[in-house]
C-alpha cells in the first residue's frame, strides 16, 4: 500500500539490567514533526526503565516501534511490535 506521508525515524537499541535482553526501539513520525521525536524516544525509554525497575520484568520483544502520524492511510500497518498513534484533527 503506497503512503502519501513523508516519514522520519529515530531508533536505538536498549539493553535490560542484566544485559541479556536487547530491544530495538524506533519512533516514526511525519517529517514535519521530526523535532518532537527525541522527546518521544526519551519518554519511551523512561517508561520501559520504570516497568523494569518497578516490576522486575525483562523485555519480551526484540523490536518495539511507535508510529505517530496524523494521516489515516498508515493505520493498516499495525503488527505485534508496532503501536500507531493517530492525532485527531479538530476544528475550533
């Protein structure tokens, strides 16, 4: 399926406390929002660290992707390791 959005990505690898499990993180956004992707990645890393510290859980995925876009054409791309966030446009 062709997509009419220009998408950018910020990715990195994260290891758990025991350095046994490693997960590749990626946040995909439209190019016009690329300056916001670093905040999203930092928030994701903090949330994953909190889960690990609070519940003692190790990562069960090797990949974790977030797609945060406002174009609905990307919604059918959902799979196990991808979360799609769609911003709803509202008019005032």
